[in-house]
C-alpha cells in the first residue's frame, strides 16, 4: 500500500504491524477527524490514550557528522530538542531518567558502510559526558540476561574506527532481548544497509518505546524492568524510522517499524512490523512528518507490502 503526501494535504497512512504488537499499537481510522477537530473523545485506539509530550518548534542549526564532511545527519530535523548530542557517527537525544537514548539518528550511504574499521578493537564503555547519577555501566548489564543492543549499529560506520568506537558508548545502547538482537533486529539493520543500494541516502532514527499493556483488572499500565544499580530501563518495544531519499531527487520515502523487545519467529517477515508513522509519534512524543515536510513536498509513506 502506497499513499502520497503533498504540502497542505491531509496525512494518510495505512496500517501494517506484526501480530505480537498489534494489540498495543491499534490506531483508529479517524485520522482526518483528529486533524480537524483534535483527539476524538472515547477514541478506541490504545495509543490514542498515551500522553504525547509537546516538542517546541525551535529553529536549530544542522549538526553534520558524516564521512568526509558530506551531508547533514539532521537534514530532516530534530524529533525532539532535549539533551541533543553529536558523535562522530550519529546524533542522539539522551533521556537521563531511563539511562538510554530517546532517539539516535544516522545517515547511511555506501561511503559510510565501507572502510578500515574493525569491531574487534571496540569495547562497550560508559559515557563520561553523562552525569554519573544518570548513566549506565557495564555492571548494570552483567548477568541481566539482556544484550547491550546498539541503537546506532556498529556495522553502519565502517568508514572510521573512531566512528565505529563511538557506537559502543553505553548511551547508544538499550537492554535488548538476546534472541531479538541477534536475529530479527539484526535483519532489520541489514535491511537498512541494503537500501543504500537503491536510495541516495538512508537516514535511520532508532529508539526505545515503553508501551501500555492491559492487565487483568482491565486497566492500562506501563510496566518495564530496570537493570542494575543504576536502574537502566528495559524498553517494551523498539522503533526504527527510515527516511529514504530517491536517487532522482524527486521525493522521499518513509518506512517506520515497531518490534517488541522479545523473541520473534524468524519466519515472520519484517514487513509485518511496518506501522503508520503517527503510531510512533503518538507513543514516543516525537515528531517526524512536520520536519520532513519542510524539506520535501513529495513524501511517500510505505506502511504495508
């Protein structure tokens, strides 16, 4: 299913999501009514009840971090403006409450994916730029049963050893189910890299989600485990938003995925986890589409295959 956005047009996106997340991520078809009249009272979609944190519209200069000084990672804007930090290979917004990033943005192209860097020289390390009260440590993960899951993937930044090493800051990882990290999530990262063969640039925004679940009493609760002495939050889900620039320069394609932080049958295709971008915006308190539309009048959202 493909639907097109143009400046001034109503945002229309279809729905497609994996069975493991569909109960948590149901969204009503009343998108147009909400845009005209505000949130619909008694909206049955679960995510409509998740509070959305407003993001101020502040003009900010672009942060450039890409091989050879080419391009701007933040070309399509900031999903939020709190605790933004630039690294050699990505830009991130850190959440001191959860001890993880709210989002991480990378720019991928064939240049960034090739080079002399070697993962064997990289080690996970504390981020000294984060206050000691609010940072995670390797000890927090030890014996937890969770992997230190990269948000900006190490394999995306082979162009520089420093760039790859920067992805090993613990501020760029979140507790991730080992089966998910080593299989389906890894396959999604590989898909992001493979898309550089078809698109001019691939911008990837990754982050954690903490979604509500209905419990036996019929009420909704957001519950998540925390790890170690520093109480590192374990996300219930992860998202990836892909902004794909057409080679001919005629538009931008948008894909957005949500995966539960649990084992996923490898036979389930990644397309099952495609969701409308508004689903992620509602759940995370982030904004993507308004910023993208400032850069292009031709946005194609892919929400199902």
